[in-house]
C-alpha cells in the first residue's frame, strides 16, 4: 500500500476552481467573438431585407410625390394617367418592403419599432391619395405628407446601419446622409415645378440650405473610394447649373429646364448612393470572417488548455472516486443488506454472524471512515440482538403472566357459575353477575397480553356461531355493556376457529367507543352481509377524530407495527391490528354522521357461512354466553 495522503490534498490537486474559471473564460471569449462575427454578417442580411427595399420604396415615393404635384398643378389627363401608373409602382415597392422586412424586423426591439413606424406612415398612403384625387390637398400639404413617409424610412436606415465596427458604421452614416441630400433634392424638384408661392419658396430655401450643408460636411468624411464618385457629381457642370437655378427659384423665378436638370442629378445621386451602400455591405463580410477566425483561434487555444486540465483532473479524480465508490458500496451493503438480514434472522430466532467491513484505500480519511462503518455495523448488530432479546423476554413475561391469569380466571368463572346456580337471593345473584362480567373483562385483557406476545389465545369454538351471537358476546365483554345496542343481523355464521379472535376484536372496538363518547350516549353495533364477506359497524357519538388522526389509525390498522412498550395507551389498537392481520380481516375507521367515529370490520367470505336450512340444536355447541343486564346502582 502506498503512502496515505489526505483527501484535502487530492481535492486541491484536482484544481476544480481554476478549471471551472477557464471553462467560463473560454465560453465568454467564444461567445463574444462569435457574436461580433454574426453581427457583422447580419449587417449584410439587414441590407438585403430592410435597407435595399427601403431605398427602392423611397425612390418610388419620391417619383409619386413629383407626379402628384404635377397633377395638382395641371389636372391634365396625361398627368393623371402618369400618376396612376406611378402609384402602381409605389404599391409594388411597398408590398416588397413589407414582405422582406417581416423576415428581419424582429432582429432587435429598436429595428422592430422603426419598421412599425414606417408601416404606420405607409398605411396613410391611401388617405393621402384620396385627398389628392378629391382636390382637398394643396401642393405644400401633399409634399409634406410624402415627406413624412420618407423621413420614417430614413430613420429606419439610421437604426439598421448601426454596427460595432466603427469605420463601417461611420461610412454608412455618411452614405445615408448623402441619400438624404438626394431626398432633399427631390423635394426641391417637386415644390419648384412651375411658379411658387412665398410659403413654397421659404420651404424651398430651407431645403436647399440643408442639402448643401449635408453634402459639404459629408464629402470631407467619406473614404477616398466613396468620395470620388460624389466629388465628380458635385463638380459637374450640371450640378453647377442646378445651383444657379436654385438661386433663381429662391429669387422668385421659374427656370424652364429646372425639372430636367434636377431629375438627371437625382438619378445620378441615386446610382452613386446605391453603389456606395452595396460597397459597404460587401466590406462587412471580410471583416466578419476576420473576427470569426480570431474567435476560432482563441477558442481553440482555450479548448486545448481546458482538455489538458480536464485530463489531469480526471486522472486524479478517478483514483479518488474509485475509493469513495468502494466506500459507498460498502455503506450501502451494510444499510440495505447486512443489517436487514440480521434483523430478519433475529426475528426468526436464528444466530447471526456479520463479517467485518473492510475498505481498501490510499487516502487516510477514507480508510478511517471505512473503519468507522465497521464499528457502526458491529454496534448496530449488537443493539439489534439486544432489542430482539428484550422483545422476546417481554413477550415471554406477557405470555407467562397471561397464562397464569387465564388459569385463575377460568377457575374463578367456574366457581361463580356454581354460586349463581345455588343462590336464591336476588341481590346476591346480581352481585355474582357483576363479578362474572368483571371476570370476563379480565380474561379479555389477559388474552390481549398473549396476543401482544405473538402467541394465540386458547379460546375457540369447533362449530360455526351466528354472527349476532358473536356481536352480543363482544358487547358482554365491555364494562359499559348497558350502553351498547346490538341491532338485528342476518343469520350468517362465523367459522368456529375465528370466533374467539373476532369477539375479542369487536369487544376492543366497542370498549374504545364507550370510553371516547359521553356516558349518556349509546354505542350501536350493526351487521350485514357484503359482497366479500360480512361487515360489522361499531358507531359511537363522541367527539370524533381529525382527518390526520383517522389516517394515522387506519395506517396502523392496515399495517400492524411492532409493539412499542412506551405506547401503552394504544394497547387496544395493537391488539386489533394483530387480530385483523391474523385472519385477513380489514378494519377501517371513518367519521360518523353524528360527529363521532364508526369502525367498520370486514370479515372475509372464507370465514362466513350461510345459515343452515334447518334449525340446529343450539345446545350441542355453547355460544358466547349472553350476560344478564344488571342495572347500575
């Protein structure tokens, strides 16, 4: 056997705390880096399902806004036809947006809120169109109604473009601003189709200033690849010509080529914006791959360290677990096999020999525990032997005293019967009957001691006895027999060998009923045939018992416990349970409708026989002697 080491040293050697910390750290690193990669990849998904359909819808709304303003200015059939065609395109873009956005709108609460805002604005589209068709909306109100829809869509762009990668997020924000500059240009285009009012020119001037500010600020922050396209547009002759026209409109003029110039530049800005947005979407994918590669590298390194730590811990833990497992099996063997076998043998009166418990271990504490279990086993066996001897001794004392008492009581009853036959004095005869009744009760108590000791009382009958006589005989063995009413019963008979025990059993129940009920009440004994035998009912009108008490007593009656010398107040309960178990009789307690308790005794059909067809000579077999009722003084 190797050198013993303490279990504390082995547990420290397992390094469970560092191992757990390393596993947690590995999980956190993997989750964080993987989530970053998934978020970057989701950027492209959101572009496909949200931003691209939103840009297309914005473009169609811008065209419908321009067509609606033209219709309000001219009301010509050509403009009405063009407006109707454009509305069809807008509805198609709206349906496409709703379909694609439904697959990604639940990516976050913020995105869901913004998509709901867009859908709310788009639901107003039919109402806006109805006002235009009915002539209830002027040009300025119409433009503002469509502006609310595009503002909601650009709000969605700004929410969806948010990403943890700062360079991509900054460029996305600038590209969105450039898209909003194009939106402002289309607003200018719509409001300045033809002569303008003072209110329209004020709003036009505001949009021109905002657009120029956004473009000037964005050009300095864009990446070179994205800025080149935008700079080429800003420096083009068409853009410069448009700026001059804007100044003319602000001054109150209406340039003829304004609509064509603005439309050409709006398309150019739209193409540049879509190109830049798609470029940023493609840029997020390699960044996501890089983050994912880094995540795999860190996770793999941590995983190797975890595996090494686990292998070392398992090697140390296996040795300790084997030793503890052996100790556990030994303890279970003692608790589940050895001690129950010892108790069973002692109850049968057999001798027992228990081998010493031995647990081989290189750990000092486990070896000590094994030795302690061996000592506990030996002590438990000695205690069980002592208890068995004590129980046998008490049972022997019970039987010895009870048999002696039975002999004396039998002689006393013979003398009392002789005196009853010889006396002629009525008062003396009443006294003799009382003594006879007292002797009968004493005999039952002596039989109770014999039953508790595990033996069988000597009283019995050779022939069947009517069950009515059995009930009367049981009532005659009770002190307050005057309070007992035995109701008429069917003529079934009880097998002779069982009569003595059944009389004793029912007498115990009747006495319990009289003791636990007021003196002025009666105890009723009923009997009737049942499908599975014969049933006695003993009903009192006392205070009754609670549900918990009834359940406890019924459990004891169904499964007779070992007799406890300290529980002498329940001797009758032990006697009843022992007698019932001996003959497979079922005794159940339940509440009485009068507030007391009803004891139900079911005697199996195998002990019960039908009454004979012809009356038998009752003198051939003495039934339980019916006692004479003597009025109490």
